[in-house]
C-alpha cells in the first residue's frame, strides 16, 4: 500500500515537473495580470507611477464617458450584422464545398486560404481595395455601372459596413467547421427524406440545419466574443475614424491604456466588457434550448 502511494506521488511530481514550464507561464502571463487588473480597476494608474486607490471612480467615469456610448454602439452594430451575415455566408460556402465534384479539394483550399492570411496583411490589402480614388472595388463599380464609388472608409455611413463586408472574406475557418459537421450528418436521413419527395432546400432546412445546430451555436458564441475583441482592423485601417464611427470598444480600451495611460480606467473597461460578454453568452445559451438539437437528447 505504501509503495503504491509512493509511486502515485512520484508520478504526480514527475507530471507537475513536465508541465511546470506551462504552469510558470500561465502564472506569470495570465493569472497575475488577471488578478492585477481587478486591483488596478479600483485605482488611478498611469504605468509610470504607483497606483492610487480611488474606489469606484473608474466605474463612475465609465457611466459618464460619452465615448463609451459610441464605442458600445459601434461594437453592437458590428455584432448584430457581422455575426448573422458571417454564419449565413459560411453555411453557403460550406454547402457548396460539400458537393462531390472533381477538384473539390482545390476549391476548399482556395476558400480557406483567406482565413489564414495575417490580419495585418489582409487589412493592408483591403485598405487598398477600398481606396476611393484608385481602389479596385470603386473601379469595378464605375466600369460596370458608371457610378462613382463612395469613400468606404472615409465616410461614416460606409465605414462600419465596409469592415463587415471585409470580414466576410475570411469566413473560411468557420466554413470548414460547418463542412466537417455537414459530413457527419447521417446519409440515411437524407435518403429517407428523398423517398418522401423532399428537395434539396427542404433537406437543408429540416435535416442539415437541425443536425449541425450545436456547431452553429458554437460559431455564434465565438463570433460574439470575437466582435467585442475587434481591434486590429479598426486600429490599422481607420484608427477609430471617421468621426468615431469605427471606435470599437476594444479600440477605445486600448487607447485609454496605451495612448492616454489610464491603465486603471482601462482595467475597469476590460472587466465591464467581460461582464457584457458573459451576460450575452448566458442569454444565447438560454435561448439556444429552443433551436439547438443534440442527437440522442429527448426534446
């Protein structure tokens, strides 16, 4: 008995020793900043000097900050349109790539490549494509319809739609997940539906969508989290402009932390963002019981 206990302790120690690099990294780069941000959110901290405890002043400032309303509006606007459009477009792409035709592997690769292009590189490409003077998109509009294209990123009316449209270019990762889930749908269900006279649209609506609904829920949650962390494209392409029309919440948080050196206020913003994402995620999970189907689970 004692030998077995000693062996268990030895193996446990060896296991901890092997994962110690990860544990140390997690403690330094994740756990410590996580705990510190809670404390800093109650302080006035500019990184250079020592933090000064100010209680709930950062959270009170949050409620009275006029740019908070704009940043939340821009973020929710982006989420409301980009998540459904991204899911729908990814479903369409996955459905097309699910066809059994010659060379389908090449097409799948071509649709997936944009999603692995670095965000900085893709942002620079789209910055050129959307240029109102010599961009390809406005050139195509003028060539086909003889109409001058708008200032996609310089006009507040088009800036957020432009970023949403740009996001549809990189749905290859989501489409690949949908494709894998579609290929797991039992073929017997499709065969039974065909015997009943169902067409392709009916099969997609009543078989494919319910069977992959857990994957749709996963992508909705990931999209929800991603939209509240939307930063790089707006920072590189518009820096919040024009007229704060692309000042997303994460970008405004970054500005407060690293441009205005209001690290305490930025920490409070980060925790409020966490609470917003948590609440929206819980609501989504609650509503998902109405439309998500899990195989083998009784309704």
